[in-house]
C-alpha cells in the first residue's frame, strides 16, 4: 500500500521509501506530487469545476489543445479529449471509420491491429489488441478485425542496444492482409510505435516507415497508439518524432497530465478534421464524446504538466540520459536468468528465462524481491519492464540496476 509520493519515491503504509522504477503505470513522467501541477488543480477546482463540452466550452480546453498541437508533429492539427488511453483508442478507431465513410469510402470497415499489442480494455481496443488473456473472455469482439504479426524476434535481435536491425520485412505482412481482404475494405491500421505492455517490443529499423508507405499507398489510415511513447518516454516528444514517421491519428493519455488526473487526447490531421466540418451549423459533426471530455480540472492539470515538461526539458531528457541508461541496463547481461535486454529512450526490458512449466513465476519473484529492497518494477510475463520518471538522476539509475541484480540473484 502506498500512502504518499514525492518525485522519484513512494512511501508505503509501513513507512518505507520505494523508488518508482515504472513512473506509476508509465504515466508519472515528471515525478510525483509536482507543486505546479498540484497548485493548478487546486486553483482550477475553486474557479470553474465543470463545464459541458457539448455545445459549450471553456478556454483551458482550447488552450491545452493548442499547446498540444504545438509540441506534436506538424501534421497533427486537432485534438479530441477523452479520459483514458482506452477511450482514446476507441475514439481513434471510431474517427477512422467515420472519416472513411464521410469521404465516400464507407466500405472501408476493417481495422488491422497486431499480435502482442495492448490498446486498453474497451471493446475496440481489445479487438485490435493482441493479448489473448484480455480477449478470450469477451465473446466475438468487433467484427472485421485482422492482426499483423508482432515484431519480437529474440533469435535475431537479442541484446540489441536501441532499435533492432532485423525484421523490417514483417511490415510486408500488411500487404498480405491487403491482398486477402482488399484495400477497399480496410479503414485503418493501429500500432504502438513501441509495444510497451507486452514487454517493450521495439520495432525493427525501418519497420514503421514501411508501414507508413504501405498504408499511404492503399488509402488506409495509420494510427499510432502513443499512450506510453507520448510525452517524452523515448527522448522525443512523441514516438512519431523518434521514428520520423507521421501517422494520420495519434492516441495519447497517461503522461498528458502526469497521471494525476484522468485525461486522454487524440490528435488528427487537418484533413481528417476538416472532412467532418461540412455543416450545417446546427448538426453534430461527429456523434462521439464524453461527459468529462476536456474537463476544466484535467485541462488545468494538462497545461501545468506541459509547462513542467517545458521548464525542465523533460520531453527530450530521455535522449540525454539514454546512453547512460542503455549501458547501465546492459550491464545486467551476466545476471542470472537473463535472456535478452532491450532499451530505447528511458524504457528498458529485461527478459528472463521462464521456470519450466511455471511461466511468470520467476519475474514475479524478482518483483517481490525488488520491492523488499525498495524498488517498484513492473513485470509482464517473464519480462521486467522499467520506465522511471524522466526526472531520474544517474545515481538513481545505478540504484535501479543494483537492486534488479540483487533481486535476480535471489529469484527462483
Ligand atoms: C499503448 C496503450 N494503449 C492504451 C492503454 C490504455 O490506457 P488506459 O489504461 O488509460 O485506459 C495503455 C495502457 O497501458 C497503453 O499502454
């Protein structure tokens, strides 16, 4: 149980300090209880607590949308506010389907996801997602969804520092799917630039560029789910910047408000936005939105978060610290059970040899042991995923590595 938090650390109910090796759930990018964000929320709740986003508005939502467009890739010109990553994903999928229809491509109803993808827990997200455990209990999900293969190729890419060399040809699987269904039936492809939740799967060099070329060629929208990769995690403002590939729609949440208040933002190109703005004035352009879309307190938290990122250079700090982080993580190569180490920006993964017949047990035992030693890590399957707040100092990186080594020495 955590009862308090400050900067890089939590305090547990029994009074111990635990370093946050995971930025909460990949969201507390500026560290915990940052005064600027706290004060902005306190001020806003006393001034304008709520305003409807249907027909009405309030200035902070527009100010935040403008600030977001300023830091996003040039082509991302408009923002739709939601309250979570899952809502952002479903919003993006709905915008993609509706866009194809309003431009006269109504037969494009298929959505293409990827194996080992995580796109949240709503019906759209689990349909295009690729985690069997999150899908199997919930019936047939959305119709007309297909999946590309994942890009995790340990036999060829294990222990790569940064972006792996092998596997760009996996993007051609999209051509195979197009050949099967015909491009005229496909609305959009959705991928995480780096798949986070299933263990930090970094795309092979040129893979995303190829996906962009293929989608463009066939009139298919490309959606980047940047819920984890957005807001500085890779050492650039967005994953799109890191890989120099601009999607048509970009899905974000988490770091948008530093995890403090639920909020998501879906970015679209001007072309997509404008396609809906044909009037007449009294009709709804896109029948979609949430009671809390653009909530004033969330908008205030978002603005204060972006200001904190700007003041402290956090959206690019991962690039400065990246080389140190990389060498520190890869020093664990000789630790017990380690079969792969991956890193990009301020994200890392240490993959462990599973205990025969008892998958996930070894990583879970490392998780418990690290926690006892004062470090919160995250495990997925037998992979340890690390994504500390972007304010981390080098000495704290050393501490993380020391504790993970000690935990692996003790793990079953
Ligand atoms: C890539 C990605 N998309 C969507 C989500 C879902 O976000 P939320 O839990 O805010 O609904 C997550 C959460 O981890 C994520 O990593």
